[in-house]
């Protein structure tokens, strides 16, 4: 169990560090000079990770059809919440939505801390 938790934490840390490195490189290329610019970059980087995780989980569903397209109307029974998508992602042992979501939240934390230093 400890090995699984360490693997989980390592993947999240690597995703966060790679995304942070990309944000820093973009900042250096665009010649950002203030901490607010870098903070905004980390915020947007975290948001991109979370959106990619959500889209990935939505695309990895076992049901290939688009909800509501059979009769042209969107049925309320066919709608799925993000909680159900998260549950499906975890039940399939993909954890992509979790990895990317937690990494995005870590980057948001970095974005909030940058102006303080």
C-alpha cells in the first residue's frame, strides 16, 4: 500500500514539475519580469492540467455514444456529473483525472504563494 501511495505522489510531483518547467520557459521566452506574471502563468498551467484531466476522463468512458443524441434531446438520465466521471476513472484504475487534477491544484497553490515571496 505504501508503494502505491509513493507511486501516486511521484506521478503527481513529476506532472507538476514538468508543467512548472514549461511555465517558467514560456515566462523566460516572453520576458516576464514580475511575480504576478509568473503567478498568472502557474494559475493557467494548473487550469490547463485540470481541464485536460476532465476531458480525458470524459473521453475514456466505456459508452461511446453522445448523451441525448438518440432522440435529439438531452435526457436528464443520460447526463453525467463530474463526480460520476471521477468514480469511473478511479474504478478503471486510470487515475488520470486524479493525477492531473491534483497536479493542477498544486500549481494553483504555487500561484497563490508566489506573490508572498
